[in-house]
């Protein structure tokens, strides 16, 4: 098994080193707020969306965060 402390170690996880904010920016750039709201219908994407309000919601709501992570993995 590879040692994650080894500087030559590369994770196969597409989320390794990617913050929730980075994921959200990428998804908004690729799909826009309306496209994101179509894929994941939550209020913070549908009504007056912003990165800040969405991050607050996603950090408190594990099921929604998982949907964001899954959608981001599809792009990777």
C-alpha cells in the first residue's frame, strides 16, 4: 500500500485536495446556477444564489454535499 506521506504519492481520488468551494465554482462555471438547480433542486441554487449562501447550506447538509461531490466526480 502506498505511503500518503511520501512526496511522490498521488491519490486516485478526484476530490483529493479539492475544497467544496472549488467544486462549487467549477460546477457554476460549467452549468450556471440554473443548470445546477436543475441537477440538484435546492433553494440556495434556485433563488438568489451565491457561493457564500450555498457553501453555508452544503456544509450543514451532508446529502446535498454528496450530490455536489458526485456531480463534480462526473466532470473529473
